[in-house]
């Protein structure tokens, strides 16, 4: 199947060709015809599968039906959780619609209101917005949603994770009830099902790769780490031997900034992306990444949703994600467009339950690899066993009371080595040293 088989106008077909696309991805193949027919739709597919084009092309096709232009009143509204995603969607929309007469724009937080007020004061056909900033404009009365014909909820799962449910509900209530709604998400759970029931009308669901599988072109491996210092050494080794750009994931915004600053002090061309950054700083990092001036980006899950690096060589999980599906989304940022990639996770003893959940979700054990000179003191982590029992350390003898004058000193016993550790058996680090009997 090709894009030419879709019911798209010649102007959009030229835009698709300008983007270099000829064959639609599975989510595009299944979702675009349904969206073009006017049905409400739920699209579920992992990151990097082409969901953006799956809603942008039907939206732009709808806008080919000319209507009287109105200021501050978009006909298509795309809600997305982050500024990076909004910028990315707008950029793709401009490519697809460059030969069509459509007015596109974006309003996001972290920047001044002035340029956005100027944008909304003109004709606007398709508006991409983050929920928080759009709510601000609704309160100011600078935008109207009564003309929305098509509403797109992009990355709906992340909008809920970020606490935007009340803002999204308020925005949806401002839109006409007689509208088409498209919801796209990388994951699916009861929260999203409830949201869909409230905001969509008789939707058809398109689910791609519902069986959790990791990409075949990605090599997955694990390096076991004893502690944070050991993780730092493993990270430096990996960054020194990689040929290409690297994306490092951390679990908190604070750790992302701290780790990026540490790498820069060590001489790496690194940057960070997290929710507390100003928009100007985010733009500098993203521009440096696109120009290949930044080789390492340390990011949180939410901030990384806006990163688009087609030939990312390496993804490193400095911290494992708490949600197993996020592991697939993280590692799916490498190995795109039929290219090979590598995903490495640095796993400490405390990470064992998270690793076990990931392996259960993917249905595949992840290879443990030891780097010469950086071997862990702990021989192995029983991570493949979800409820692996932690070995009990011997209890130390009771100390003699100082007030017991009749107590005799314990007879001296010769020291002996700890019992040998079987391959694959987990022993605390102190058992690897000599202990007194």
C-alpha cells in the first residue's frame, strides 16, 4: 500500500512526497482511512510508529473544504502534553501542508504571550497547544473553540500522567459536541478507557503491536552495578566507546540535570531535557542535538517525548522505568527506519523488581554483559525470578556487657574464607571478604 491510495488531495500528496514517505506505517495504514471517513478513533501504538502523520493528514484534508476565515477560532485543535511535541507536530504539519492553503500555529507554555496573541488575532485553521497554556488563553478570552470540527488528543496517556485531566476536560467542554475526536496513545489502561467514554462517540479502536515486543533491530543488554559510583563508571565507559549520539534516561528532573552537568565537567558534549527548564534552554539543547553538536542528552520520560533523532545509536537506562511499557518506548527511540540500535540498562540490586517486571512484560530475558575491569562485586542479580529470595546474612554474636566482670573473653579462632559463591548466586558484598567465625 502507498500514500497515493489514500483519499488525499494532490497538494497533500505533494507534501507527503516532500517528507520522503512512500509507504505508510501500520498505524497510518489502518487509522488514516477511518479518520478520513469522519469516525471517532482511538489509536494505540508505541512511540516512533508514525502516529503524528496518522492524524495530521486527515486533519489537513478536512481543511481543504474552505470556510469563511475567523480569527482566534481554529477548526482543528491538537492537544499534546509538552512543548517539544507541539513544536514537532507543527513542523511536520507545515511540511505536509506547504502546498495547501492552511494556517497553522502553536501555543505553548514557557514563552511570552505576545507572539501568541498576534497568532490568535489572525486566521488560524489548525492550532497545536499544550493544555496549560491553552487554558490560560481561554481564561483571557483570546481564543475560541466553538468552531472546532476535529479534536486530536495526542499522547493522551502522558497528559493524564502529567496531571492535565482537569485542563483537558475543561478544553473539551468548550468544543462543540458535534465534532470528530481522535485519541492517540502509546499505552492503554482503565483511566484512558474512562476518558474515551466521556469524550469520544462510538469510537473505533486501532491497536498496533498489542503484544509487547521489543524491536528486532535493537540489541538489548544489562550491566549489573553495585552502587551509584559503579553506575557512573559504567556510563563513562559506554559513552567513550559509542559511535553516535546517546540518549540517557533518568527517573527525576533533578538527576537529569545533575548527571548532564557532571558529564559536561568530565568533557562530554552533553545536555539535559526536563520539565523545569526554560523554553530557551530546551531549544538550545534540541538545536544542538539536531546539529550533532550535543552527543549526549540526559532526559526524563516526559521530556524525551519531543526528541526526534532518526539515527540515535544508543539508549541508556541510567534508571529503570517504573512502568514496564515505558521501557519499550524508551528503547524504541533507537533502531528506527530499519537502522540498528543498542539499548543498555544499568541495574542495581534495588532495581531487581523493576527489571523482573520488564522481562515479564516483554516476554524475553535481557542478556547480562560484564565489562572487563568493571565487574560487579555482586556476582549476579537473580532478576529473572520475580520473587527471588534475598540470602540471609549471618547474625553477628552478641556483644559482651562491660558490667559483667566474670565474663571470659571468647577463645581465639583462626580466620577462614567465606564459602565459595556459586555462579549466578547472589551474595552481599561483605560475604566476599574474610569473616571471623
